[in-house]
DNA sequence: CCCATGATGCCCT
DNA sequence: GGGCATCATGGGT
């Protein structure tokens, strides 16, 4: 069952928590890649110095965040990587949840090729744990790039569906990579599934 | 384990 | 021209 667009209308922090345990799917011409979301971060828009839309900044890059909820906001960073976000809140409110790590569930062979140009069975143990444990890594593994920016996460290509209702505890901590964001760098807006071996960083 | 560093290109001022 | 919601690597502890 795909999540419908209303799922992304709740408070962005709530959406970030509720996305844990859900399944991200990319259908590439019938080849299915799936990963369980194990780590997220909430970006709270105009009042959040860590957010691209801080202060109401509205440029071509961030325009998608001002649109309706349930779309993919994908941006290019550090000259090499993509990051995937789910846009939250009604049209006009530029907030989003960054998907930071996945547990690979299906399509391991394609993910291994995308990440390391090797078959899954030939990966080292380090490569197996590093397949999707970061925002740039998961985009590379899942074949997610700029082409999917703005697409509906309730659509047929890149979408998010219900998980298995498995129980877990949630760790709430500081976000990563926003040291420039003054007081906002200490906001507790990063969430991950306690004990998951697939998170990007402990703490 | 931790920390430092280089890669590499788009976006915005 | 500066900076960036990152990653891989290499060395020290």
C-alpha cells in the first residue's frame, strides 16, 4: 500500500518520525529496488537556519518545496551526490524530510552494481554495510537523480509504501552536516531506528 | 575507533 | 567566487 499525499500534511517532525519503517521503492523499467527507511531528518522551513528555504528563500532549486506535499525534492550537493527529500505541508509552506539511510530489502544486485560496480556476492563486508547508509549513498544505490525531482511519491516510479508494522524504538538527536546553521544545528530533528546497523552515524 | 583532506560542479550572491 | 543537508581514503590511536 502506497502512502497517500495526506500523509505528508502533518507536522514535518511527525512525518519524519512516521517515515521510519516505511519502504522506499524505485521501479526502473520493471526492476524493483526497495529499502526500509531507517533514518530521517526534518527541515522546518522559513524559521530553520538549516533549511534551504530559511527566511522564505525561494529560488529555482528550492521551488519544489513550496509545492504540494508528497513530492520528491532532490538536490545535487558537493559536486557529486544527490539527496532525496519528501516535501511536507500544504502548498506555500516549504518544509521537507531528508531520507538519510535505508536497509536494503530488494534489488541488492542492482544496488551493488550502482554503488561499487560489482555483484552483491562479491562485496566486502564493509561495502555491504555502506550500500545505503547515507543520503548520497542511498541515492546512488537506488538510481535516484535529478530526473525524479518533483515526482509524486504516490506515483508509479519512485514511491513510498507501508512497512510491516514491526516495532522499534526511535532515537532523536542532532542533524548532520549543518554546522553553519547557528542555533538550528542543535535542534533535535534527526530520527533513526534504534539498533539498526544501516544508519549513517550513531549519536 | 577517530580525524583530516580532497574530489567536483551547481547554485546563488 | 564561496559554499555546500557528502563520501572515500589514508593515517594515527
